[in-house]
């Protein structure tokens, strides 16, 4: 979170553009996303530790197609 807002926004756009198209049946509804956000917020407020950045990054990279 050390990047300025504009650079972070540009990074988000680049990351989203790099994803493959969503296949039918894989898309989440707004209600699904709100439920997930609520679940994670409650867990954080309860003191449940989140995933460390290094682990989260590894999980994301492992899911991306290998070049």
C-alpha cells in the first residue's frame, strides 16, 4: 500500500485485464461478493488472522496460467 492511489488503481486495472474471461457458472453475484466481504470483515473483527501477503501472492500466482 505504499504506491500512490493513481498507481494502485492502474495496477488493479492491469491485473483485472490480465484475467481470462469468466466462464458461465463461475461468476459471482453481487450478493455473493457482499456475503464474502461480510464474512471476512467479521473474521477480522473477531481477531482471526488473515493470510500473510507472501502466502496470498503465492496462491494467486499458483492459480495463474504458466507462461
